């Protein structure tokens, strides 16, 4: 089907052909013959990017009397950006028509200039609802000649709280007008507007009712909450040519994510309501011109973003309202292009994915966050590809080449290539060589890739999550990134590590390392790793503590002797629970520094059985010992 076959007016046909529109999009095929020169109401379900501006804009232009300056068409849109875009599109379509005047009026800009433009007379006014109400109240606009009202992105306008404004505007326009409503989704409020203000509207839907854009692939990654940002970075590294929008839930989160990305060397910036209009305009200008690769935005700020060729929409956090997902993902896959919408979710949020699937009538694919090796490979081949496409400035580089050839003459072609790509590859390889697998199962399990450990140290030993991590790093010699999901309980704790590190922790048992005169013990926890929701059920608080006490408490310590034993605590304990500094002392020395059970009663010592007596409160002495321990801990953790 061609525009000509649809019967598009010759002057408009000429304009759209010049704009490079070869064939009508599906929605244009349906609206143009039905609306051009006809008098009807219409409800159209259409996403952004489907060509809906031309779908209403072209027929609307055929209905205008360009010899009159009365406002004959009113287009309402949710945002300033969209108003401006619609106005520009209309001007472009009317290139070969004489006398069309379009005025865009929206909030956040001086009203006086807009009033002046309206006074001069425009056949078409494109407005945000709030500003239009203001203009109506100031009697700056005459709507009595309005013949067509277009509600663009009606669901968005309602989401933004314009319900009363829309009611007021619609009742301020002549009852004889036609209303054309476009919406990406059809919530009850939109249906209410349709039934209240329209008469037997023509119903048009591109794709299934409420269905999302077919060109968009929806995928989600399940990760732990603490790995959300790491997952985002992996995505950015895995798609070196990404041109995407990262959606966050709040302004603060948006700013934080953008700041972190910038700090980590990514080409990103924030767009949210706490920025001034000038700042927002600048960010949008950079994004539009593709100087900016990743726009980190809130839902509200990103409304009406009409940038083409967005490759990825990333839901850093899913939207509060599942309906908003459609608007987010609709920023990619526009104008026939394909796009990828990625959601980063925790196991608890997987049910939200199911809600969204119902709304978009499409399924998500659970995918794995790319691992370090995949990122390195992708980056390597990206570099290789760039060698083909790089612009060579022959003239400018000419003068350096003889010297460079001379310098490199001892290297073969293979050697040269290897060294050249290594220069870039090493950077990613170094960063990713010990990288963690960020993926977990939807149930919070670890896909069998991590192991949960029990350790017989807890808050009573003055530990908190940070200090126990430092402690574990210290005694295991492992990288801090390999110790995670730490849960510090009263007298014991849990932590998780990658399976490859299990032997390292179990080997520590053999060394008889002591802390507070107790030998530290590691056990593989039977509770489920990642999330560890099963812990309590498996061990049941008290019983676990009992086990801890009977196995490791008090005098039993003595049975773990031997020259090899390392002891944390006592005189050396400053770092881990009191004392002066951490150094390891052998058996005899240890006794002299904190003297076992006998000295345990003294405050400066946090030794052995006495500590455990907190479980059954046994008086002032032990209590103050604990408090002191906590104070010291505080100092240590700073
Ligand atoms: P819209 O849904 O109106 O925001 O349009 C999305 C993009 O598609 C815009 O950049 C339009 O310029 C472009 N577009 C609209 N209709 C056509 C068409 N028939 N052929 C090619 N591109 C189009």
C-alpha cells in the first residue's frame, strides 16, 4: 500500500515523500482513509514510534480552512517535548500548503510569548493540558471554532494527573467537534473519556489490544539487590555501541546512578525533575545528537522523548506502575527499528515481570548477565571491527608513518595485531579476570554457583557486616568481592562465596585460627545460598547458638592447640575486637596476652567462655565487656 493509494492529498504526499516516508505505517494505513475529509470520532491504540503523529497530523491538515486564523484543531500532549515535536512535524507535512500557523503552548516557558502567538491566530494549537487551562482562564484562547481535538498519549496525560484538566478542556470545546484519542494502553480512565466524550468512535488498534511493540525484545536478568549497578555496568560493557535510556524510580536514584556511571568512565548523564529546564534541554540536546550514550532518567522526565534509534531501554528498577513499562520500552524499537528492553530484577521482583507480561501480552526471556569472559570477547571484536571502519586521516598521519614503521619493523604482522589489540583487551581483562557471576535464580538461589558458609562469630564478638568481611578477607587472603551476602547474627554469622573458594575456607579450619580465644570454625551451611531465606528454618536461631556454644565455647578452646595456631585478639586485638593491634601469636604467648578463662573476667579481655555467657546473662562484668567490645569495633570499622 502506498500513500497515493490511500488517497493522501497531493501536497501532503509531496511533503512526506520529501521527508523520506516511502510507505505508510500500519496505523497510517488505517487512519488516513478513515479520517481524511470525514467527520468521525476515533480511539486508536498505538505505541509511540508507530508513526501516529502523521496518522492524525496528515488527515487533520486536510480539514483546516487555511484562509481563516481561528483555532480549528487542538492537539493535547503530555509534555513540552512532545508538543514541540508534533508542531515541527505538522510544519514539515505542510511544506507545500500555504498559510498554516501552528502554536505550541506548554508549561515551564513564559506564558506571555505564547499569548502573543495565540493572539496572532493559529489554525492549530498544540498544548499541554495544564498550560491550556491557564490560557483558557486568562481568556487568551478561543476554542469556539475547534473542529478536531486530538488527545495524544492519553494514558500518559491521565498518569500525570491531568484528568480534571482534560475534562474541563473537553467540555470547553464545541459539542460538534470530533475527538481523536491515541493511547498506548487502555486503562479504565481512558475508556471513561472515550465513552463520555465520543460518539460511536472508530476503533483502531495496531497490533493486539494493549500489546507492546513487536520490534522490541524483552529480557530480564535476576541478580541480588547489591549487584544491580554491577549488572548495569556489564550491560554497558557488553554493548559498546549502546545508545540507551536507563530508567530509575526516583530522582535521587537517577542522579546517583548517573554520577556513578560518569565516575566509572561511562558516557552517561541524568535527566530528572530537579534539574533546571536549561540543564534538561542541554542533556536532551546531547542525547539527540548522540554525543551522550546513556541517558539515566525518571519516568516523568523521559516522557515524550522521541529520539529514534535508541538501541536499549534498561529498567534499572522496574516502574512502580506496571503500565509504565510500556512507555519506557516504547522509547526503543521505533519507526520499524528493533530494540532491546532489559529489566534488572531481584528474585522478589520476578512476579512484577509476570504482571507486565500480562499487560504487554508478550513474554520476557530470562537471560544471563554477561560474564567477564563474554564482555572481554565482545570488546575485543568491537575493537577489531573498528579497525575496519576507522576514518584514516591519510594526510595528517603521513608524516609520522615512516618513523612508526621503522620502530615496529622487527614485529611480524601477527605479532603487531596481537600487541595492538592487547593494548585495549588488557584493560577489560584486568578488570574482569576475577569477576563474579552476577546471576541468581528466580527463587533467590545461586544457580549452584555459590556456597553459603556458617562461621561461629557474630555481633557478640563485636562484628558487623563490614568488619566481618574485612576479617574474612584478612584471614582467607581472598578478594573482598568473593565474600558477599553476609548476615551477622548474635553469636554466629553467614556469608556466601563462590564455589571455587570453598576449599580455601575449609582449609582455614585446620589452622585453628582464634579470635577472642575461640577457634574459628567454618561450616558449609545447608541453608540455601543467595538470599539464605532458609537459614532460620534449617538452624533455628537458638539451636544454632547452642551448637556454637557447646562446640566452640569456653574450655574447649584448649583442645585446638599447636604451634601453627594463629590467634586474633588479646593484646593484639585492636583490629578484631579490642587490644592493640592484630598480630598472630603462638600458643604460649596467647595465654599470656589474654590468659584464657581466668582472665576472661577482666574487662580488657574478651576471651573464651566468659563472652559466651552473655547468652545467659551473668552480670555486669560480662555486659560491660561486650559494650567495650562494641565501642572498639566502632573505632575499627571507621
Ligand atoms: P511517531 O510515532 O509519530 O513519533 O513517529 C516515529 C518516527 O517514525 C518519526 O521519526 C517519524 O518521522 C517516522 N515515521 C512516521 N511515519 C513514517 C513513515 N510512513 N515512513 C517512515 N518513517 C515514518
